[in-house]
C-alpha cells in the first residue's frame, strides 16, 4: 500500500487542495450572486458558462499541454483559476461573472486532464483501480469539505474568495517541486457524437439528461435553501454538501449492483427514486432543516451515480479500441446537458419559484424513464460475460477520456504525445528485456551455424555448400 501511494502522495495533496478551493468557490459564487441581487437568469448563464468552458477545456487542453508541457501547463491553469476566484469580488458585475465562470470551467477541465494522465503514469494493471478509486474519493471529499468551508463567513465578502484563491494557489506547489518524468499521453476529445450515439443511444441520451439534472443541482442547490428561508451562512452550504455526500456514498454500491443486472434497468430504477425524492423535497415548508438534508442526501444518492451507470453502459457496447471515443462522446453529451440545464432552471425559477430546481429535473428524469423503458423492450441487454466490470475511476472521472478502461498508448490516434515525453521506466524495462532476448536468440543462432559448419567439414562438405544441394550420385 505504501509503495503504491508514496510516488503520488504529492500529486494527491495537490488534488485535495485544488478541489477544496474549487468546492468553496463553486458554493459561494451563487450565494454571493444572490446577495448582490443578480437576476436568476444571469446566475444560470454563469453556471452554463462554467460547463461550456469545461467542455472546451477538455477539447483544447491536450494541444496546449503539448506546447507548454504538463508541469508548466498545470501551473498556468492553477494561476488562472486562482485569479478568477479573486476577480469576482473585485468586479461585482453579473456579466463579468459569466466570463469568469467560463474561465474557471476551462482551466478546471485542463487541470483534471493533467492530473488524471499523471496518475495513469504511476499506475499499472495491478494497482490502477486502487489508485484511481483513491483519487475519486479524495475528489468528492475535498470538494465537500470546500462546500462546508462556505459556512465560515458571509458569501459576498472578500474573505472567502481570498481563501479559495489561496488554497488553489498552494495546490501548485507539490506538483511544481516534483522530480517525476513527463506524464503519459493525454486523450484528444474528438467529437464523434453520431458514431457514439449509434453505438449506444441509451448512454448518450442518459448522459445529456443527467448532465442537465446534475448541472442544475450543483449550481442552484445553495440558492434553493436560501429561497426556502434557510440561513445563507450556516445552512445553505450544508444542504449543498448533503447532495454531494449522498452521491459519494452510493456511487460504488449502485455501480456494483449494475454489474449483475441490465444497467439500463438500474438506471431506470434510480431515476424513479430520484423523481420521488425530487418531488418530496418540494413538500418541505422550510421549517425542518434535517428533513431538507435527508431529502438532499437521497437526491444526491439517486442522481449523482446516474452518469457512472450511463458511462459503464456505453463502455459495455464499445470495442476495446473505442473506449476513448466513447469517453469523449459521453463527456461532450454530459457537457451539453450541463450547459443547457442551469439556463432552463434559472428561467423557470423566475416564474415557478425555487421549487423549479426539482420540478424540472423530475420532468427530465420522467422522460429518461420512458426512454429507457422502450430501449429495454426493443434492445436486449448485454450478456454478463460481455460486460465490463464497473470501473469507478473510468465512469466517475471528471473528464473521462484520460481514464477510459483501456490505457492509452502513444501510438493511439486519440493520444497527443508531448515532444519531451519518454516512456515510463516499466516500459523501458520491457523493451530492455525484449532486446536482451533478441540478442540471446541471435547468439544461439550463430552458435548453431558454427556447429553446423564444423559438422559439414568433418563430413567432407565444403563450407557454404549444402549436402541437400548435391545431385544424387549416378548409379552405374
């Protein structure tokens, strides 16, 4: 265990700090927007801008890393994320905040790509699942801790934005001081939604719907609590964190259950339960905070694992050489839903009220239930022996393309290889072993040739002249 995590300890510390600052920033920005009397539509556009930037960052970052290198690219993106956090209180304009959120989404996607490719470099087939699972747990835990830090001060004050910026800035230090070699190649997100959709329509449709649901909840959950009469300082961030905790605890168990049944059926069931929880929370009259937390936990437990099931179902249908293509398609589909969802929710909240945050997702999940039901009827499930085991890392990773079930190779059409990238030591050792085996084989062949020549001389055959080539002696 120690040997597995010792080489990546500094990187995981950077991940924890980065996600803690990001979680704090993501929680205080909608609350501060509300305190500054920004329109709900502007708040929704800022949330949509974040996810649009996230998708674009996933597409562009691999090419930027080739030019700047992984470490310099990581430092630049951390600095940009930190600067964006400070720009919010310095320029309290709702349109400027939309651009700042777009910047943050772009850089966060790039940071995820670099981190995940780095973790792949330190993993092999024997410990990759353990390493990536630890990464996902740290990711969820640190983000939740950042959300809870929003209870320390008023959200519209400079203090919390400064704290978020400081935490994010410190995250670059462990990576900047590393002596490790360049990470493994980064996957290129090639937009081939048509091919991916034909491979697994249920996976793509589910990713779009789930993206709309999750994007809306993550953007407006704290605002919902405030609009329901709960305290913006001590209660709203806790409610937002309860949704994340529910998703974190149920991610793996639901995924493992889906290994034994049709994943579409499990996705249909949790969607129904998500609808029930979403409608139940609207019955809360704002007097019982613990019931609100329980409902938020249930919503997170049923909706957050949905993307993992959609991704796992997509991988079940993809060929071994199509994992990265599927991961890229799922990322883009999820990004489309996440970009559209907050915009629709923000417009609906102005007319329906705060309960639109859960009425609209309930309607979207209802559509998903009917769609999955007809897919189950029309298309047979994947046989158990053809299923991929549920991979928490590949299906729950923030970016996905880097952490597809099949590791990238520098010769892969979907891999961008840095100019200074060199294979890891394990790959060098394998090549050395192959070279030694080739040299030993050539030596054995040479020895065989020498022994054959000596035998020919003893038999009276001239060197270089084969007995098989001699004509048969003429019989008189």
